[in-house]
C-alpha cells in the first residue's frame, strides 16, 4: 500500500511518526512523497493550539474531495484523535482509521478492520516498544516517557496522552546503542516532562542518573526536552556538567513572568523559584544556552502582568524563545472557567515580546562571533551557496557549501550573526559520521 504521512506538532509527534512508519513498513507499506501518489494518507495531529487543528481540517477537506474521485484510505492519529473534537472532525471528513497516541502499534489492525483506537489502553505496549534505528540520519529522537502528571490549566496533553509513564531504562539505552551503530551522532531525549523521569516507577534511575548512563553509550551529542522547572534538580545540573556528551543547551518553559498568571496557569512555581533554577543552572554550567516558552494573553493577564513577563525576559536574557498567543482549547480548565482576552490585545503584546526576543537573541548571538563551535551539518540550506546545521547550543548555523564535503560534525568559526542565524567558516572538516549524501 502506497503511504504518505503528514506530521504536525512537537518532537514527540515526529518520534511517533517514526514509530508508525516502522509498523507500517513491517506490514509491507511503501512510502511516497506526496498525497497524490498515495493509497493511504495518515495525518499525525496536534491539539495543543487551534492553528494546527484548523490546518488538519483544511487538509482533511482536500482529502475528502480526493476520496470521491478515487480509492483512498484516510487515517488520523495523534493528540487530536484522542479528543471528542477530533472524533467529530474524523466523522465529518470521512476518516477511515483513527488512533490515539497510545495506539500506534495497532496501526495494522486498525487498517485491516477500519477500526477506531482512540483510548490509551495500549500505553504499556508503547513504552516497551523499541523501534528500529533510523537510517541515513545524524540526528534522532528517543522517547523516555509518555504523558504528564502536571495539570496546567491551558494544556490538553494530560487528556490526550494520559498520566506519565516512564520507559524502562534498558530499552532506552538499547535504542540509543542501535542509533549509534546506525551512524546517529545526536539524540534528543523526549518526554512531556523529561526531568521527572523514573518518579512513577520504583527502582528506576532518576533523570540525572539516566543522563549519565546515556552519556556512557558514546553518542557525541545528547539533548533533551521538555523540562518543567519544578523538577529541574541540582543533581540534574551536576549531571549535565559532568557528562561531556550532554550539550550546553536547556529549554526551560516559563510561560509567564507574573506570579498571578502562573497561579491561574497552575504552573506550581513562582517567579522567584524559576529565577533560582536559572541561577543554579548558570552556576553549574556557565556557558549554557537557554530557551523558553511564553504564552501571551492568558485569560486575565493585565498590562502589569505582561510587563512582568518582559522584565523577567530581561532578567534571564534568553538566547531563544518560542512565543505563542494563548489559544483556548476545548477540554482544558482555562477554556471552561476563564474568559479569553481580545485577539487584538494578544497580538499587540506578542509583537512587543517578539521585539524583546530579537534584541536579546541578537545580543547573545553576537557573543559567538569569533568563537569556534561544533556544527552538525544536515544538508543544503535554502540560502544559495550554504549548508545548514546547528551547534551544541541549538543555534542555526550556515556554512559555505564549498567547505563542506557532506553531512557530519564540523568545527567552525562564527563570522557573523543575526537574531536568528549564525554564519561561519569551517575550521577543520572533522566529520564524525560518514554518510553518502550529496550536498550539491
């Protein structure tokens, strides 16, 4: 069966797409590059914000029209499929196969019977499943846990992915060892809250201990996301500092700089607690690169609240930030109990925050000019004459394609920086992996 998969959302969804590809390949699926060539189109969906949901609606509308012209099977998986909202969308657009995030390994049965698996009853199978290592990739994701035990009032994840379940550490290490053998040089450990890993399973290592264990596998670069400030321990800071394979990069979502808004979000910490964690991180890892998530225009956010977010941004001095307008999601407490702010107000505040982010990113990136960094080159950049990659701090870096012989790790001197890009020159082509891909 010719199959095409479209993925929306976070890195966990990308990992789930890899899982479902391996399942489909085991039953003989052939993967094609566009929906037009496919007999089966599968959408891996996101339900965190309204925009990806609307995109799914649009694509399903197009697929329904195509289905009327030819024999086409339509599937939908991921967080949206777990919700009543997604199930209504599936019925409206004649989706044949519907799977929640915990039912990925049942894709073959679902196709065969045109069944709807949207509950989380397959969670245990999923956490014990070890997919084959990706081929021809230098960077890969590894899920260490699924679900979340925090209940932020704006977040639908506990509903769509259930409570937190940690994967057995031996299976995580086996997956990473297979990736190393396949030529992967960078792994990103994934979880809705990676740093609470093991808390749900007596006898499991802590996340700090797991990080040390992963470092011993010997893959050159190890990263992780996403962290919750409440679980970012001093031991985790120490583990990062002691494990050279762990990159000097942390994504630590703050969401707001206002204690009043944080309380309405049920984030479980206050501004001072968060700043204390930042202080501990910078003391333990002085050259750390910090990024964050911020929600603008949460219900009830006043101008004073927003100003506190701006002042926190200045106090921390983030290298990067992912900024979002609050999107009311059906099924969340904030949707049920709070009144949304006018969109015009949210857009205006977002623009002010973006300007703040640009100022800080430019300032931070300028500090790298003249320094030598390790760049993982992935392939050809959209900018003519350049290869694209990223350094250990997750900064996007462009290198002249004439200096690059292929994908791999390079030492490069940064020559120029903008708020969102750094330009470098290869200092020594010491690729850590040899993969026969053509750059030109």
